[in-house]
C-alpha cells in the first residue's frame, strides 16, 4: 500500500469507536515507515477540524512493561512538553511539565513515583494507567521498532491489548513483521523459540491486530521526500530521471537514498548539469550516475565479471557496466572508501565520462542511425532525402552538441555516395552538402581530424586497402580531398602558431616547439611547420635561451630523438626543403657568438644534427 492508502485506513480506524484492536504497519527495514509516520501521517492526521494528535514511541530495547511505558511517556513529553509561548507567559506545555514534576511522572520509565501527600493519602499509579492518563481519547499512539523490542511476545501484545481494549486507545504497531516472526519461530527440538512459538505468534497477533498494512511507497514519493530539495534546480527533468534510475536499481530504501545526498549535492555544486551544450547526453549521464550511486548506497559493489559467466554477451555487458562505474571515481570513493565528495573532482569525472561513453551528441547519434540504415538498405525510397539531411546535420549540429566523430567521416561519405547516384532526382546536389559540412568541421578542429587519420589510415585512404575477401573499401576522391585538407590546415595552423610565438614571445618558443614535436604520432607535419620558420629569428631566440630551453631545442632537432621518427614520413620534395632549411639554420648558428659554456656545447651538438639533416 502507498502512503495515501495507509492514511485512509488509519482515518477509518480512528473514526471507528467500536473497534478494539490495533493496526499493524509493516514493511522492509529502511523502506521509510518511521519517516512516513513522523511526517506524512502526522501532518495529515493533525490537520483540519477532525484532528488526531499522533504520539510516536520507540520500543527499541525495552525489556519490560515499565520501560515500554517509559518510552511512551518520553514520546509524549518530547511532543508536548517543551517550549513557551512567544510572549514568554506560561503555556499549556509548561504547565504540563510542572504537572509531571509535581505528580512524580517518571521520565525514565520504571514505575511512577509516589505522589505527594495532598489529600492525606498515598497514591501509586501503574505504568499502563499512566499511559492511559497522558494519551487522550482522540490521539493515535504509534509504537515503532516493535521487532526490536526485548519483551516477550505475550507480554508485549498483552500490553497492547490492554491499551486498545481496557483503555480504548488507538494503537498502530510499526514493524518489519518478517523479522519479528523469525524471532519467535521454533529454534530447538522442543519447538521453543527465543520469545515463543510460531503458533503462539499467529494466535496473539490475530487476537490483538485488526488489520495489517504493508508499506510499499512509490519510488517517486520516496525520492521526493528524501532527495527532492537536492534535485530541485539541478535541471528541469532531474527528478523524473533520478526516480527512473533508482527504480531500475530495485525497491526504494530511505536509508540508502539518504546516503546518496552528498553525491547528488556534489553533482549539483559541480555545475555540470547547469547549462550543458548537449542536454540529452547530460541527462543520460545523470541517469546512469544515479543508478550506480543507488546501487552503491545499498552496498552493491561492481566487480570484474566472473569466468563462470553463462555467456560472452552477458560478461561483456557486465564489464561495460563495471568500467562505467569505475570511471565515475567519486562514487566508489564515497561509498567504498568513505572519502568526501569534492565538486571539482565530480565535474572532472563527469566530463571524462561524457567524452568516453557519450562521444556523440544527439544529432550525431541520429546521423549514425541513418548511416546504418543506408548501409543495410533498411529504408524506403521516400526516406532518402530526410536521411541525408540528418547525416549532414550530424556533422556540425546547430545546437552546439558534439557532431559525428571524424572516424565516421569516410563511412558516411561512402554510404551517402552509394545511394546518391540511384536517387539523383531526390538528391539534386548529390553529396556536395555533406562534403561542405565536413570541410567546415575539419577547418574548426584539424588536429582531431589528423589524429583520426593516423588511427584509421586505411579508411582515410592514406595507405591502400588489401582486400582479403569479396568486400572491398571503395576509394573516393572526396576522402582524399578531406584528408589533404586536414593535413594542410593543421600544418598551416601549427606554422602560424610557432611563428607567432617565435616573433612575439621568444622566451616561450622552446617549450612550444618541444610540445609540437612530442606528440606520440610519427607524422611529418611538425617538420613542415618547423622549416617554415625564419632561420635568423630562430638563432636569435636560441642566443637568449637558458640551458633547459636550448636542451629542448636540441632534443627536437636531433635525428636520434624527436626528429628521427618523423623523417621516414617525409616526401622527396619535403626532404629537399628540410635539407635547405637545415643549411640556412646551420649558417646562422655559425655566425652566433657563444658566450656561455652551455651555448658552445649545445650549439655544436645542434650544428651536427643540422649537418645530418642537410644530407638526407
């Protein structure tokens, strides 16, 4: 039953004056029973004209009737016997405190102390009579944590029966009945349990409890109560996405969701979801983070897949989930290593996760679907213009999201050109719009395009394809043009950048040159950028360099270091250009005056490297 259903049952119970039984509210540990009673149930019952005060007492650890009644007294006192009115005069609550002190009401349980002699007689009050005195006829007494009570089953239910029958009180027992029942089931050959027998439990419960309500709150209500304030303002659909992810991780648990708060607070403070360039992908990341965090909060640990997995596919899926979980490092840090949640670290993890597991934005994903449809002929003729438009739109999305990866460009060209001839009427411009969009994208980020060419040299037609079967990658002139555009654009950009630093910030030139050459690939573009530099400016900058900077220049120009692996990729014309530039630079170094010892050493070493380059 959800919250509204249970509130309705309790209202009916309170209004039925003839019913001399208790209600039971049962549910799994951590499902939110106590939270529901102290908030939703209390708020509803204590509002309006027909209000019913709610007194909540915990039976946790009560070993006898006196301690149970003491817990009820404490629940009542904590609710009603604190504070004064705003004006400072004595209130009903203050009067109640004085009354309790004057009459000797026990705040610690046990028996009520002997009342002062006021009428010439001594009065003593039994614990249940004291409870009867302080709990009014319109009030609802809620006894929580019943399964953790230390009293015997018969004694506990006997006290409840006395309250509802002899005293006419309305009582709700809150417990995990499955766990309570385990405590009284037979545990030895004689059929005796710790507190009774299973048969005795059923008999006493049937006599004392009128109705059992199993608490099964909706996921939305649990998430709203526990995490609603954190989710508010995260982004418009954060609540729906969180509830969906948590629902997928299993039944909602108040305790585990409460543990999630620091993680969600860190995500909110990171600002990652405030104004993402790609809202759809950001939402997908948020749903997955919530799902992983909800599982981790309940104690689930995502470990590497077992060798006994029943299928390769299942193992692959599990491994993928584990890798994603590990990538979000702030989750295992918080739940497994009990470290704090740092918002800057959270943002770093989220950004890396997005780039790794959602490399394409929504427009790019739609474009990929269309490319696959074209490849497998899974489309109708009328769909062709729209599909091609979608592929073009996925190159440089208008919403600022990430477009198609450069790795996909050759496949996209081959797919669209494969149908362009057959659907010439539907595609009057052919693949021209697609090529134009790709050119624009490459000019924006030539470095990434060149990295893709280095990883996919066959697809980009930089090296010939050797077919081993019937399938052959078709060679397209457009792919050659795009490849050359990427290489040329990158070369021009790096040349301008190096030249700008050399002319305007020579003290930073050595480091800039070293970073340009220290990339992991063995392409020749850095060499072409280098030989476009003015040799006299280069030497003038070297004369002002400190030892550590001139050492970097030596590493760049040495055939045994960074220069060496790139020489093999040079074309014959570029080799001639490098040789000519090396001669010019060597000549300029010969004119330089080496005043310092380190200059004489490095100028000599660099001159030897240039002599080698001049002879290639």
